[in-house]
């Protein structure tokens, strides 16, 4: 490796959006930077797969909201804003009684599973969530108690309980009200009255990552792909990163792009109380199946699964967000499930997961038959840590991420907002400046 004996001002371990944003900030401030990524391409959870079409298929479904100013500003800095595509979509819920639009007040009043009192209470709940409340106060309340108190138990049992269970499983009744409040508060800015305004990147999110890498590399950032950092030692005030190819990278400061990596690589520099705290944080794994179909399943982009078939948390018809012409006329449908990585479901074979997903689709959308599924184009992806469990049991949410000469970029520090590329960019920039202060 050409950079083996070159001291960097900063090494970023992990090439997701947070790491790329931190690297870009460092370059803007005249620093020598290296990004080390274990995979052959950057992106992390925002990476994608080519299936022979014009646009890649995201490994885990993605979109941006109107309120995602951090990612929009970041892409504008890199002269990539021209590739942001605005999309008008409809969203709803999947129930045992069918699919129902549920993305506006008028849609709510047509929803057949709630009575008129429940509908008004639901509107009151949404109105409360649109207010600028202090999420740290709401953090002391569970989402279950918050929703049940305002909406009533009927609304909670029909709509919210299935979603929380499929998202957090056994932790569903522990989840903080701050988490659900912030999700609704941010999404309230996206409604057009007829549906929802979302945004996507032309070519797919992997194309977005590749474009960011090309720009940052053109400004002087060094990238090392396909290399694992096996150990970190400190000698004479410099960190020495021992790499899987036998090389060594030297740096003045380090940013580590996950809590798990920090526990493994930086354990010698973690205070005992922080190491204990890191070990206590819980996160849900995810299984995501992308089906390639010859026909659409519905008019909806997003259907939250509130049915009794609880294997999947949502059905996301990607080609109702962007045109199927980008995928050779095929329809792309994601099914996602959050789950323990130790569960039998998470460890099913790819073939069994695709079979389960196809069975779910054909059962709920009987106009779709198995012979309309292009099996060789279907994709299965898994990730161990994708959704932090934000429990109300910890009355003061705090994730320590800054230490002497090194820092952590992790989903757990994004609070009260939910994780995603927008807040990854925000945290990457913030942590870089705190580290260099």
C-alpha cells in the first residue's frame, strides 16, 4: 500500500455517508485524510446492487424527505444537487381487509377500521406531534402509553401496535415516545394534501455514494477499499492501524463508523463505564428482500403492514417512487423485517426468504402470481445493526462519542431523530469539528 508510512491528519474507518461527510469537512480544512472501507465500494447501508438495468437497486430501500436539509446541502456543496429527483407518492397501510390510503386527513376520514371518535383523536395526536415539543421530556414516556392516551387503545391496537412489534419485536412496548413523535413531526412537512413529496437520487443511492466518493477523491482524499482494520495501537502520539493486507496506516486522529467497531478496535481507549454503556445498547438487525416483478402490486409506494401476517414490517413498491423504465420495465418491490440476528428467520437461506416474500405478496395481492416474479433478479440483504432500540427506560438519552484524539460515528448518537443518510451527514460533520476543536 502506497500510504503505509504516510501520517494522515485523520483516518475514517467506514465509508458510509457519515464517514464521507467527515472526510469532506476535513479536506475543506486542509487536512490529509484517508477512508478505509472493508467492502469494495463505499456506502454502508446505502449501498446498492446492479441488476443489468440503467439504475442500481438499493440493498436497503431509501428515499429523502422534504425536511432532509443536511443531505441536500451536502450534495449541493459537491455540485450534485442536479441529480436529486422529486417524487409524488401515495402511502397507506396493509390490513387483513385490504390496502387503504392513510397519508392525509381526508384519507383518514375514509379509513373504515376506525370510528369517528377514534379518527378525531388520531387527528389530535397528529396535531400534538406537529408541535415543537421537547423530545427529551417525551423520552420518559413510552410510545404505547403516549399513543394510547391520546388516540385511544383501538387506534393503538389496530395501527401502531403491529408496526411497533414488527419494528422492535420484544422491545415494542419499551420504545420512547420521543422516537415516534420525531418521525411524525418531520414527516408532517412532506404532505401535499394529495399524497407525499419524497426525493430520490437519479441512478440509485449507490450512484449517489459513488459520485460523492469521486468528488471527495478529486479533492485529495485517499480511499482504501477491501481492507479490514484488525487492530489499532498508539505509539508516539500517533495511531497505527494494522490492516488485513499486512499494511499499516498512521494517523493523528481516528473516526470509527460504528459502535460495534469502537468496542472491537478501540476497547483499550474506552473508559470502563462507556464500554459498559456501549455493550448495553440494543439494535435490531434487518432482512430486506427486493423482488423483481412483471406487474405492479398496487398504486402505493409505501404500505405499512398492520395485517396479522407479521413477517414483514412494510411493503415498499420502489417503482411507484421512480419510473420502472429505469429497471427495464420491471417493478421493484421491497419487503423488510427488523429482527434479532440470532433468530431463525434472519438465518434462513436466501431462497427461503425469497419464497416467504413471494408467498406474502401473492397472498395479499392475489392478482400477482409466482410466475410474474423474476427470481434471478431478486436480491436478499441482511445487516446486523440497522435500527437502534430507543427505550424510554433510560430517562436521559446520552451516547458518548468523543474521546481523546478519536471519535465514533454511530446510529445511536442520532437522537431524537431516526437514523438515515440525512442525519448521518449531520453527525459526520459535527463529530469531525468536535474532534478537531
